[in-house]
């Protein structure tokens, strides 16, 4: 059985980054709600407590009894996790006066403490908290300070329990990965044997056991996630898998035809369904983003229901759901950021069980698995594309004409990135059709036409993203090409927002 680290999520925006860093250490981990620790799991090697948007002394703060964990597993508390352990054992946590956010440096630390093995003098760390630990219990020992934070890290004497007030998971903590490795490998004893090959081996075995001789229908989107899920399932159950690729009318230009050809090369059994008329009818006049997603999500289910009933004895619906889908759809605080059509269960009328073989993988891990499966590189490196397609890149109501305009503009942008050798340097790119018109001049005539926004970001996992610094010459050419070649557009802008606070998609 695969050994694992459990990350108890207290609601921090960077909880997923902890998971990413642990996975980068070739160690499997799972993020679970702070109050859902999986008891009696013999594969657990250690526990990490995440940060939180709350203060430990807030009446609504997430609290949990750690007595069943402490002493049984090594524990590392990060930010709120560190404050929580100190506070609940008699220490003091108080407002810091001003929010401590950004770069700090370890002014001093215990070099002989296993947690700081290999950490450099004055190593930069990343702070993000409004509270600070001002006093620790008698059996807690301070093991690090920064120039502004006296108790930046501690260890409970005689126990394998540590707390750090900074965030080792954040990129700006220069030796953060080393600190996590010291905990995961040296303290917890993890073997670092989790890899794409081991994931495929264990997942194929699990799928064979889970599905047996049952028939499975899988919804393909043309993207990396559903494609890798299909190849993985095909490896496990072969002819018992039927894939359905739905054209809802809001795919990229020529995407339906091109993707169907790709799937044939993979040896998948694929049924293509043109349901664009149905989706355009149901979306007519709808402007609210969440409602668009709900309509398209339900539409997919309706189409699957019809197609699944054409296949005898289908018992499972497979999806390419990945970890960020699950995490973003319902954070631990109970606040929905945005719904994903991949998540949320299936109507009872379908009478199908759900199979999600990739639901514990981040996007870059999905790509590594795809390469290990021998899939062609152009499928592996495809940018993420939202399930609702261009519907969430058209602000306002959806019409076939708006989709045509956006497809043409998007095709110029994406092909331009490929031609200039920029496509693989960008995590995700696309064009957004704005709900505004602007005055322009074409020839001797005034125009009053649409504006579009180009969006291109760099990222590793979609949990955080920065806008891509594309060459001005490229941007100028793309802008000219779109305005000159796409009827209905006379203005091009570029979105330079990062995530957070913005999301990658506009809707």
C-alpha cells in the first residue's frame, strides 16, 4: 500500500501548495478537512497542519482535538497550524500590530535541529499572518527567529512535533522545500517512491478491482485530463470503455474534428455527438456565469444519459476530474469559488456510479502520467481549457455569432503563440469577448464594434498564476491580425492580472 503524508486543511489558500511540494518530493500525500483525519490508516507516515484565514482565538476558528494524532505521528504545523498547537497548549497568540506579509530572513536557527538540516544562513522565508506567537508553553523550545518574529519556529521537547510561523511551501521561501524534505523524509521516513509509473501501476490495479467486468462511459473534453483518464482506463479495462465527446458548440475552432482524429490514433472507442443546437437554445439570454456553468454541466449529463442508454449494461461514468477541480469547487471554509461541471455528482436518473481515476493529481502530474503512458506530446502539452468552453470566455449572453467571433480571434492568438515558439512557455491562453463596444476607424469609416481581451498566464498547477510577459512585437502582430481578420472586432486589450486575486478565467 502507498505510504502517505496527511495534510489537515484549515482553509488556507496555500494548502494546495503544501501538497504540491510534498508530491515534488516523490511522496504521496492527501489533503483532508481539518476534522476528517483518516483514523486507523496504516499507510500514514506523518501529518502537516495548514494555515487558515482565521485567528486561533476567533470564536469561528477551526479547532480539532489533536490528542489522537500527537504522539502517534510526526506533526508539522504551518502558520495557523503552529499557532494552534501553541495556543491550545497554553501559549500566547496575539495580533501582530501590522500584518506580517512578505519576505523575511531567518536571523537565527538551531542548525543541529533536523528540521533545519541544509538550510542556509539568513535564508529567506515567506510570512503571511496577522497574528504572532508571543509566548510558547514550557515544554516548547524556540528553534528559529527572524528579524521581526522572535518565535518563528519551535519544537515540542521530547516529541516529533514542530511549528513554523512562515510558509515553507511558498516559492519565495528559498529553503522551504528542504525544510519540508527534512520533515517528510528524515523525520517521517518516507521512501520517496511515488512516481508516474507507480501511480499507473497501482491505479490500473485499483480500476480493475473497482470496475471488474463492468462497462464504463467516459466524457471526453479534448483536454489533457480527460484524455489521460481515457488512456489509463483503456489500459485497465480495454473494450469495456466507451468514450463520448460532446460538441456543445463552444469548442475552439475546428477542435471537434481535430480531437476526434487524435482519439482514433490512441485506439479509443469514441462516439462524437454534435449537441451544439441544444446548448445554444438552453443558453439563450443567460448572462450569469454560474448559471452558464450549471446549464452546460446539466447539458453534458443529459447528453451522456441519452448516449449511455444506447450502450447496453453501462454501470459507470468516468471523468477527468483532477485535484484543483475538487479543491476550488468547495473550499474547507464552505465557500464555493466556482463550480466545475466535473464535480457535484450525477442525477439519480442516470443510475451510474462515478469513476475519477485522476482526482488526486495536480495538472503537471497528469502530464507526467500521460508521458509515462506513451501519449503523443501535442496532446500532453495542450493548454487547459474550461469544460464550458468559450461560454465562460464570452461575458454576457451566448450567441452563435459571438462564438464565431471568439473562435476566430482565439485561433489567431493560439496559432500565433505556436508560430512564435511561445505556446509551451505559457500555462494557459485564450481570448475573452467583452460585453462592450468601442469606437474605431477602419479606412475612412467609423466603426462601433467589439473589444476582446487576450489572457495568457504562467503557472505550474493553476492554484497560483502570473500574467505572461509576452514580447511586444508578438502582441502587436496578434492585435493587428485579429482586428484586420476578425469581422466584428476593432479593439484588443491584454489582461495583466495575477491569480490571486483574479482567477485565470474571467467567469
